[in-house]
C-alpha cells in the first residue's frame, strides 16, 4: 500500500509540474497600452493631440446672460416691452495639423441663444434665418431661438474657404457689450479667399463672398391690381410688383411692365483688402463690389389694365447696377496709457452698398426701413437703390459712416470703452419725386394727396448718431460683468418734416393747409417731427472657457 500511495502522489506531483511548465510556455496576451492625451504646445495654450493622430485640437466656448432696458413709445401690436433678456451658449472647435505646406486648420463655432423682449429679440437675425420666432399669443414676435453655425471654415496655404467673417470688415464692435455702433460687421458669411503675406506685417486678400448677407432691398412702387400706391416696402413672400412705363417700337408709352424687385443671387461680391500689422497696432484698406439686380417683367398691361399682345411692345428691363464701397481703419495699441488700452478709428463710403458702410447696422438690416425703437416717431429707409418708374434704371443710394472706439483699463480687473459713430444716407431725388407723384393709370396725376407725399419718410435723406459707454468688471480670469448705456438719434437732412406716427399712429396726410401743414380728412393738423431718438441700458455676465 505504501508503494502504491507513493506512486500516486509522485504521479500527481509530476503532472502538476508538467502542467505548470506547459502553462509557463503559453504566450501571455498583453493589455493595450493606454494612450494618454498629450499637450500640444505648437499653437498656444489649450491645444492637445487627438489620440492616434498628429492633429492638435482646442475646445473652448462661452456662456452669457444679457438683459436690457429700452424706451418704447407705442403700446400696440407687439410693442410695449421695455425689458429684454438673452441667454447664449457658444462652442468652438479649433483643429490644426502641421504639413509640408504649412498649417492646415479647420475652425467651427456654434451659437445657440434664447431671446425675448425689446431689442434682444433680433429681427435682423430672424430675417436672415438665424433665429426662429415663437408663435404663441403672448410670445409672437417677442421670443425667439437663435441657432447659428457662426463659423465653419478651412485655412490652408493662404486659402480660406467656408463660413467666416467678411474680409472687408475691420472694427467688429470689439469693445462693445452688444455691437451697436455704425459700421460693417458681417461676422458670418460664406466665402472663398486667398491671403498673401509679404513679410514685415503686410498682407493682401482677395475674397469672393456670398452676396445674400449684403443685400438691403430695392425700392419701387407697389401695385394692387393695376392701381399704383405711393410707396413700397418689399417683403418676403408678397407679390410686390413695381411698374415701369412700357413703350412701343416707336418709343411711345402704351402701358406698364411689372417687375418683382426682390434680388436674386447671380454674382458673388468681390472684396479686396490690404492689411498691415505691427507692434503699434494695425491698419487696413478694403473695397467691395456688389451687384444689384432684378428679373424680367412678370406681366405687361395697358394703362387701362388689358394685356398687351405679345410682340407689340418693347418691354424695358430694370438695368443691373453695381454698388461699391471702400473702407479704411486704424487700430492703435496704447500700452503707455495702460496695459491693454487700444483705439479704433474707421471710415467707410459706398454707393448702393449700405450693408458695407454699416449705416443700418444698429437699427436693422435686410429690410427697407426700420425704427430706432418700438413706436418711434418715424422709420428711416436703408434701401440700396430706387427704380425709376419711367426708365427702369436704378438710382443708387449713397451712405457713409465713421466710428471711433477707445478701450481703457482702469485696473487689471476694471475696464471701460467709449464708442461714438456718425453716418449719413442720401437718395436720388428723381426717383423719389416720380414714385411719389406718378399715377401709372393716368401718367401724371398724384396717386395720393400732395401732403401724403411731402410728409412721408420714404426715401428721405437722414443722418444718424450712435454713441455709448460701458464699464466691465473681471473679478477673475475669463469672467466679465458689465453695464452699457447707448444713445441713438436719426435726423432728417435738408429740412422738412414727417408725420409723427408715435403721436398719430397710422396717420396719412389728406392734404396741406394754408400754412403748409399736413391735415387729415377732417382738416385737423397732424403732428410732425424731424428726428427720432432712444436710450438703452444693457448688462452682461459672461464666462469664457
């Protein structure tokens, strides 16, 4: 028994040793090594290598709260809100890769916001599809969601392609809590551009840009059936047809050709800029060319309303015109006053290009007219051109603006900015007189009374002042708490007055009394004005990361 027991124990021990030896000979599967995120120092703070690639990425963003108070003179429709609020979120993605041709960069910025109330609910952003309005009884026109791909561009070897800030712009309301001063600031447009650098701080850019974001409307005479009304504001989705006198082969007026003056996107805007950057600051000169166009006539009628037989009329075409603008800007760094101090000076002039001069930047763009505040005395006009109803030719508007903005640091955590801007806009008198005085059904009889024409704000020359100041406290890095006050005034140029629609909403002069004052149908004198102004206060709490 002892012998059998010893043999069994020995065999078990031997098997154990063999099994252990065989197990030791088996390959061991190693764990996948953990690839930790590595810092990328080539492009500044905040970049890291995307695992498994040689691309550096920076993720940043912003959270913001804003509130504002604005005067309101009229409590009708959606007017009457004195306060406005906005909450905004921003996300930035900046990806860069070093190549044999230089840095390959892709940048994307998303912005989401909820806006309500007076002037923080932006009609301008809604008109270009960046904001979506609420439709409830109490929220209609007073609340909106702002959804925007603010940036999405690629940069490579001097090329910029995608959605980016216009290369025409220089001062982009950098020092203002909410951009309000006059001057061009198209932060988001689609473009294809090439920038050449010459060393010593000099660079030049040629840019082909989306014209949609630079179109203020054309102006003509709206029609209802075949009865011409006096003035027209062309609106999306409406059948606003502007008549132009049609002639036969001999040049004799025989009818009206009706045009839809809403412009199409047929040709891009061309922008050129020359820039210089140095330790003392920056300088830029830029120019732009912008096409103004209208389609063919939608219909041709006799003055009595009958359709003119095909081939019996020479239909005039609304001629294509080209607006243009030039701009010059300077930025001075002023560290000898205080660290971080800077001054911007900028001026712009244009014809048929009010979005390039930025004359409508504060009151409202992408619309024929807008008011400085709810229930304002009158609404100034911003159209790029008026169509002459006799010739079909466009008469371009002229506008110019100047702006100065100074930022001063009282202490590292306290800073202020003072902003002042002025501009003027003028329209050709020929088109205004013809549009106001012609009845196309009779060729020469006033459509409405002379008083309605004389005291209308349509195509009236105006000047505009926008000025303000702010104070911002940054108790810790990347946190701003600020307050800003803003004053805006629009004046009629060249004398004259318009109906004060704040005091007489909806009033139209039925005639003029012996003293030259406008009166209604009952003979009562209507109130008039020659300016409109407003004051606003705004505040902001903002955290960047």
